[in-house]
């Protein structure tokens, strides 16, 4: 099977086709026109069966990954940190888009990453709506901040007020559509009910989590999901003298990471498992922000467990484990 490495960006993508131990490179626009040209280019080279690999870089690669999957090719969408680490292990010195595509192809050939399957139509629709809802809420807050900062122009102040009122209506309408989208899909409805059984997670957060968490089959366990969200701690220690405070990698799905921040604060007050976890961290002298990051990661582990098992959250789970042991 031929290997296709893809370096994706907003407006274009560079590819490296590894065929018969030789690289063939090209660049196409990141749109339907570019996808059609890619298909003709692959056909001309006789690349009928591919394992294509690209980095998980926000939304830029979603359409291309779906296009290749629907064309019958195998597709892998990989955390960029894995590619970076692999490139470092190969002592790569040059960095261009074409060289990045070659490196991704080489990674795919030697590491054989897991295959990607596209989310359902309902889930793709939900993700689009949730992300646009977040954008509207951010814009509304920006306008509110401008209004509260004070404006010397009465005319501008009235325009800003009208804009805020308009966005209020848009947010309410889209929020209802998000609820309807979930309630009318049996799978999404079931998973939402599982998520809201966790103290600290209400309907809004459940919708954001449903929109951003890929099918769990992509992960071997909760730690991999945490890494996907960029919630894996990074420590730096060497010998007895070099030690830097640990921090989150933040290399992953920022939307998923942001969705967990406020629920983590709520869970610290109301979730018994999280409360016990926080107490242990405090006793070990961890800083406040370190604890919040750890709680976000712990909460995501609980989310994984609830969705994987199909069972609602059980606050007595840890107690039952100790009793049965």
C-alpha cells in the first residue's frame, strides 16, 4: 500500500507520496478544487490504495480527511506532538512544508498509526454549531467589555447595544438548535445523559464535550484522551539541581481543554471523587493552577470511564473498589 504524508495549512496542503521507495511531492489548495486535482494526480501516479496521514490541526484538515476516507483510502489523523517527536528522533535539520510532508509519510510508513473514522453527520453538525456558538459568546463578551469601558459617542454606544441584543437572540436560537440536535439523536441523547450524571457537568458542557471528543475507539485509554486534549503534565528534572515546575503540554484540542475549565472548578466543590483528589494534591503542596489542571485531567478520565462503560457516574465507585478488594 502506498503512503501519503500531508502537511496541512489553512489555504493549502503539501503532500508526499511514498511509492516504491520514492517520494513524489505536490501542493494543492485546501478546498474542493484542490481535492479534485489531488485525486487526478494520485490516479496519474497509479496510487489507488493509500494510507494517508495528517496532523490533527484544528479544522483545517477535516474536509480533506473526510474526502480521502470517502474515496476509499485509509486515513490516520495524528497528534502533532507525535510527529514532532518522531522528526526529532530522525535528527531532521531541514523544515519546509514539503519536507514536513515527507516526514509525515515516513512516520506513517514506520509507525503505522491507528486509522481514523469520520464522526457521524449528526456529530459533525453538532460540532459546527457548538463552535459557532462559542464564537458568538466570545464576540458578545467583547462587545460587553467595550460598553462597560465607557464610550464618549452615544451613537456608537447604541450600535453596540443593538449588536449585543442581536447576538443574544442568535445565541438563544442556536443554543436551542444544539439541544434539539442532541435530543433528536438517540446516541447523542444517551451520551449526554451519561455526561450530565457527573457532578460539575451540565447540559452546556455536555454538548461541548460531545462535540469535541472523538469516537473512543481512537484511544487505548483515558490517558490518551487526556493527551488529545493537551492535559498531559510536562515535567523537567535533571539530576539533583535542575528542576522546573511542571505544566500542561497544551498540545491538543484547545476546544476540549477549554470546555473542562469551568466544570473543573464546579467539580472541586461538588464532586466527591474530585474533592478527595484535590485534598491529596493540596497536602502535597501543589499550586492552585497545578491542581486545576490536574482536576481537568481527572474529570476527563471520569468522562472517559462513564462513556466507555455506558453507566452513569457512581460517587461510591472508589469505596466499592476498596470493599471488594
